[in-house]
């Protein structure tokens, strides 16, 4: 990817597609149980992406697959992000207003950044930290509003959505470990496994498949909101790092709120707007961050789609014009330089902390 802005656009596109699925899922919860909705969403995601991969003949390209040591990371990502997260979200949506649910999903970005910082030691600057604090404050306001309504189920719903965000945060950090692999393969595997699991749970609990038109609608929504969105998210992870991608993905609720208010016209109360302002401030603090210092790249060997730039100056054993994106195993030699960067696949170095 040629520029930071292209990567940001990819992350925002992923957010838009995912955010729009929340109010649609809320509408589908009437005739379908939560596990059925989650199952059809992810099954649509996996089936749609699988069809594209088959049409591309991906099995003929050994560079499209995952290496054995990456399968454990993928398995964890599928469990947390494809099974536990969607189920918790669907259960939470059944007792929480759609607009409130959409904004609470901002917690995913905060928790993603926190895990990346504390567990995986990804650098998070001051502006990112305060952005996290602002988004957390917005989530607290939303949870308080749900509790103030006097309904225990509303508070429980908010907690379930928060737990779903935690599952997706873990998923995001695990997916970062395999972000150099083919994004569509990752998203397809997650969709097929998670979809089959959630659908199996729903059927085991006595649920029945809805009318074909509803199934098609749910699977189509899942293909765009979970499948294409995840492909774009993995690509953004590759170029922006986990915390920054999670921050940009935090705008997803904006699209969900806009669609939910169009589907169920209402005037939000003051707590809603206070939370929205706090979350907007948090996202802005993430966007304005600039990270630049002298850093050293150790020798690194990996495979991903790239062009020749300051970090890719290798030779080839096949004809290459030098200007087209291409994929092949390549090695990076040690180099020390200074430029603005993010913790992408080439900048995962440690930082001195005061």
C-alpha cells in the first residue's frame, strides 16, 4: 500500500461495512434467535469469500495459504472473534437499544489497543492513550444510561456487548500475528468455522431456519459486513498495526447509529450525545497521532503483497518490472533510518519507556 492515507481509507471502509450490520442484526433478532443470526452472518461471509477464492484458483498459489505455525493464532482468532464475540453481541442486542449498542462497539478499539500495548508491547503514544480514555468514558456513559432506565435486562445487555468487544479485541491482536497471510483466506476460514458453529448451536437449541429470503438477506449482510469488512481490516492491520487499526475501526458505530436512527426514528437523549462526543474526541486523538524516531530494522523474512520502496529493495529470481504490487517470500536486511511510521509488519520494534 503506497500511503498512510490509503491504509486509513481501508480501515474506515471496514468500519463502515461492519457498523451497518448492527441495526440490521437488531431487526433480524425478532424472527430469529441470536445464534441463528450470528451463524447466518458468518456463514454468508465464509461462503461468499470461499466462492471468490475458488473462482481465483487460490489453491494453485502456495503463497495464499497459512503456515503451520500460524494455525494456532488463526484458531484462537476464530474462537474469540467468530464464535464468542458474535454470540455475545446478538444476546446483548436483544435487550439493548440499537443506537446505544452501535456506540458501545467503540469499546472494541479501546480494548484492542490496551491488549496490543500491555500484552504484545505495541507502542501506544500519549495521544492514543488519552483517546482510549475518552472512548472508555463514552462507554461508561452509555452503560449508565442503560442502567438508569430501570431495566435490569438493559444493563445486562450492555455488559454482554462489552464482553463481545473484549472477544473481538483479543481476536484483533491474534489476527495481527498472521496479517501478512492472504486476508481473504483468513476471513473465509473464520466465516466458515464460526458460521457452522453458531448455526449448529442454534439448531441444537431447537431453532429452525427462517424463510429462504430471510436466509439470503442475512447471509448477504454477513458477506459484506463480516466478510469483506474483515478482509479490509486484516489489510489495514498489516499497514497500521493493531492499536491504530482498532482506533479507526472505532468509527463503525457512527454508521450503525445513522442507519439505526433511520430505521427507528427517535430523538436521542443527552447521555447519548455526551457519549458520542467523548468517543468522537477519542477517535480524533488517535487520528492526529504522529510517530517518528530513529529505529533499526532487524533481519526479517516473510511473505506479503508489496511494492519496492525503502523497506523492499531485494532482487528477484523471476522477471519483475519494479512498479507492480506482487507477492513472494523475501528477506529484509538490517537498516537504521528515521521516518514517520506505525507498528506495521515492518515496524514492530521495541521502544524505551521513561
